[in-house]
C-alpha cells in the first residue's frame, strides 16, 4: 500500500500546477496553490446568491456555459463582513467557490478567474488550477485617465479600455470629455458645443472631430457598470475651454469669436469669471452631466488656466473687487468654490487638478496631484482627499525615456512626508493617457505594459520584487495578445552611455530589457554583435538595433561630434533647471546632440525664465575659428530661441572680450519644432576660456497662448572648431 501511495503522490506532484502557472497581475494579497485542477466543461453548473445575478450572467457569457446538467459547480456566494472589493476564491477539483460581500467583490474575483483561463477562444472544457486566493485592494481609487478630446476615440474603443481596466482590477475610468481642441459630450441646452465645438480645422484644412451622444454615453456607462468600473467625467473649468468659447463666444472675457483649438498646448482664452452667464452655463452643463453620470465624483479640471485674460478683463477685475479677492488666483478659487457648491447641492463631490489649491482650496474638494506630489501632500495635510498622478511616474503619454515599466513599478503613492493619519487621505492613483500624440490606434502602445505596473502599485500591498513582477509580465503577454492588445516596449529598448576621455569616446550600449541582443554599426559599416563597450575616435554616426526572442526590438541612432570643446569643463554662472538637466554639468560639451522630435530625450538642458551664462575652459590657449551653439524651439511647449547670444573670450578666465553678438531673427510664434544654431566664424581666434550668454525673451508675449508665463531656453551643445 505504501508503495502505491508513493507513486500516486509522485503523479500528483507532476501535474500539480506550479505557482508560475498561476500568473496573476496584479498579484493577489494571499495565494496558495493546491494539487489538481477544476475541469470546466459544458456541464459545469453555476449557482449564485441572487445578489450576484448580474455577475453570474457576466460569468455565464464569459465561459460560454450551457449549464446542461450537474457535474461540478461554480458557486458565487455571499460572505458577510468583507470590504467592498474583497473576495475569496477557492478552487478545488469539485467546486469553484467565489465569495464576497458585494457584487463588486464578486466581479473582482471573476476577473481573477478570467486571468486563470487559458488564452484560447473556446474556454469550455479546460482545467483551472486549484488555488485558494484571498484578495483585496490597497487603494480604493485605481484609475486611468483617457483623453478623448485631443483625439476622439470611438465608444467601442472606450468600452474596450473599460474591459482592460476591469481585467487588471483598475476601477476608475477618468473620462476627459472637454478640451480646447474638442468638446465631446452632447449637451441638450447648448447644441453648438457639439455642432461647432466638437470639430476643428487641422493645418491641412481637413475637418477633425466627433462626440458622444447621450445614448452613446449611456451605453458606455452601462458597460462599465457591468464590470464595476466607475466612470468619472471631466468637464474642464475655467481653462482648456477654447472649444466651448468657439461655440459660444460670450463665455470668454473678450467675447471675440475664436476657432476650436488646432494646436497642442495651453490657451489664454478661458471662461470669464466676471460674467454671470458663464455660471449659468456651467450650472446647466453640470446638471446634464450629473443626470447622465451616477459617479459620486465629478472632475472639473482646474489645471493650466492662464490668468492673463482675467488680469486684463474689466468684468473679472470688478468681481475681484466685489468679492474682496486679492488676485486672479483667488478668483480661480472663487470660481471652483461656486462649482463645488453646485455639485455638493446635488450630492456630488468635486475633484480637480492641483492648481485648485492656488488661491485657497474649495472646502471639501479632492485634489488630483499631477505637478509632482506637492499638491497631494498639501491636500492631505489640510484634511482633503487626494489622488496621486505625478508626471514623474504616471504620465503614460510621455515616452519611455521619461517613465519606464520599472519606474512605474517602484512608484509609491503615499508621499514620505505624510503621517499615518494624513496618508489615509490618499485615496489612490491614476495613470494619465493624454492623447496629443496618441490617436486611438497608438494608445495600447503607450498604456501597455506600463499599466500592469500601475495596477499592481495600486492593488497589491507587499514588498516590491521587480524580478518576480517582470517574469509575470512576460507570461502575461500571451493574455494581452489574446485580448488583442498592441503593447509597446517595457523601456527605451536601446540607450547609450558615452564617456569622452583621453580624446576618445567610449560607448556602452544599454539594453532596455533582459534577454535582448544588440548589434551596432558605425558610419554604416557592417553590423557587429555588441558584447562590450567600444571606442570611437572621431565624429561618427552610430546605429544600433535590438532583438528580443529573435524578433526586432528597438532601434537607436546617435551622432557623436568630436570638437575642440568636447569633454571640456563648463562653469555655470546661472544654474540650469532641475527638470531638464540633460547630461548635467557636461551637457554642453558632451559631443551628443538632441533630436527635433523629442525635447525630453535627455540631451537638452533647460533654463526657465532665466538667461544662460556659461564659461567653457579649454584647458589651454587654443586656436579655433567657429563657435556654434544650438537651441531648440517649440513655442507650444513654451520653448523659445534666445533673443540674442553673445560670445566672449579670455586667456585668464577673468578678463573677457566680446567677439560677437547675434540677434535672433526667428519669430517666437514660428510653427513647429526645430533647432537653430547661432554660428560665428572668424579665423584664428585664440583663447582658453569662452563665455556664452544667451538672453531669454523672458515672458511669453501677448500673442502667445500662454502670454505672461516664463519662456524656456533649451540648448544641447556648444561646438568649437
Ligand atoms: C495636466 O496634465 N494638465 C493635468
Ligand atoms: Zn473676464
């Protein structure tokens, strides 16, 4: 007998699914893998508490159950005393038992079950490993913002995202519905909002736009409700309102007729805060919004509202006086507080971006912290709730050079500055998918796989282990394939580290993911396998390509410029901005140039509102004949070429002589993104020190959408030859 029992154990051990086969994202709080499997088949029965009728229907459809007879059973049972989203999933060979206190808890468990299913179309007649799971979320707000304004997204696409959120236990879709570039929600009382405001004329003359009818929205809401995902609509006040003003010009300070925005960025035309009909409009719109959306929270934006118009508007100034306000910031606070009263009167709560803190926070507002963590910290310390979505970790419209999978995974939503009690005000977090550079077909590529890290940050509550997470992500990809997700890279696939020493560049190529292989080519010579750092001793073009699982995985190209200042020390008389440091103190002489596509590529150094003033030490008296400093301009991101640039030389580092001053002639509002070099040529210049002063234009001018804000200087290299 003993002998046979031994054989039996051995057999079971062989078929016992390993922990690796049970691959869940987000990782459950508690999981125990058992022997054997539950055989799901046509005859599997489904019994459920009547409270879970909807969820049972969802599951029946999902599993294609015919409920033909009694064989084994799925049970959805009520268990008293659990938190809203908490559940127990206990799978034995005979029974698949899911228990929760609420339908939401059951739905979270159903999604876990969904991840346990094999990735093939017909899921009936399959084996589900025996596991015992007890799961619940760390945070109650686990959201994603979807901007359907900069690019309109079809309602089917929005529903698909709701499903993908549910699959990963995210529970909030923050639906961004109004913007400068498009108003997307039908409002009966103001039909022009969608007749005019939903459409913009693109640069090529084409008409772009779209909107959701109330019926569309009800359909989307119904779809979300089924999956226990809350939709929080965002209707922006008082900024990002150009589309509304284009529809009803009386809503602005000037009353001038303007076009729906066709450029990205921030516009200075915002709702007039001195005009009572603006508040009537706001109330009418929000009443219709509340009629449609059942969410406790209504997001009212509040971000990026330049005060330029208000400062120059008689009506706004009159309001400031009458209401005893100090300035335009307090006027914004007045505006938001009026919205809050309306929402509260209707049993709703206001949430807004962290700018709503400026000039005083509305009494019971929730703050969404995006410009770093400070907004969330200030809110929590003053007893207000906060949602964390700092640009440092949560902006999935940003490139992987700004935020990659690992960085998102290591994001901690509770700032260290908060006490335990204050931390209770952090309801959770959101990843933000702004769509300026992402029409619907590119959204998957930006959101996935980073959202896998985000859902785990917000759901799971244990010590981080990136290796474990990373290996689960690899096994999760077939599930994403099955769901038709067109996911992107995990990090920038190929980067380089270039050091200039002893007159040569030493180049290390860095793989963005383990298991990658790299090849490179210098000046289009034959490709070589990359094994270790290599040297380059002259100005060159470097290309690299990557492979993962034998498939192409990323490309890389870099120009290395060897010139007389390469690698030389720079002294900064004015410090560069911490947010755009580039390559630090070596940036301007590192021999590496920035691109025109992406000013966040790490090769630019930024100066906000200040001049640039640097001194390069060439180590010894050197003869040269050209000086060339290259700046970047993109007026919509407030990055403007310097007004002028001056070159000075010195032999001792103390007495400088101006050798050239160049006035910039490129218009501030010139279209597009481009680089411009300020070149000076003269035979036989002799100096050890070169001082370069680039004068900022200072504040953005009247004609700029963000008039009055500080302009940026962006510079990549000072080339001396
Ligand atoms: C924001 O990204 N402007 C909230
Ligand atoms: Zn005004």
